[in-house]
C-alpha cells in the first residue's frame, strides 16, 4: 500500500544525550521535504550522531533514508550543531528530489 507524505511518520533516531526537541525538529523539516516528492513515500528515517572527538571540525552527522515508491534516496550532512545538520540535510534532500524530478539519476 502506498501512502502520501503526510501519512508517513518520519522516524528519527537520536544519539544518546541529544536534546529531545531535535526529534520533532527533524520530523518537521523532513516532512516538509516529503511534501515536494509527488510520489508515494513508503518510509522515511533520519539518524543524528555526534562524534566524541572535540577536535572534529563538523562533529554532528545527520543521515536520511527515504523510500519513494521503491526508489531509495539517501542523504547525509555534517555540521557543528544538530540543528544545522538537520537544516543541511533538508537542503540536500530537496536537491536530490529536484534531481529526481528532472529525470537525472
């Protein structure tokens, strides 16, 4: 059964110790992106991690995996803060969706 973007709950996994508010923030940002797909969304997953190395230049990684009616779309973004990583991830997903819409693979 295919579902539209507003029927799919974006699953967000946060690394232990991250602010719980990030969960809702990431869900809202990725749900917004999914509204531009024009295709059924079978699932959407986001994971946020922070490496423990204090010398790392962009220690936070946000990863997404979206199933657009059988076509899996991956995106990743690195940033200084979790919120910035989610924002960059949203931008990358929007760019990939635009790439998909124009027929490029």
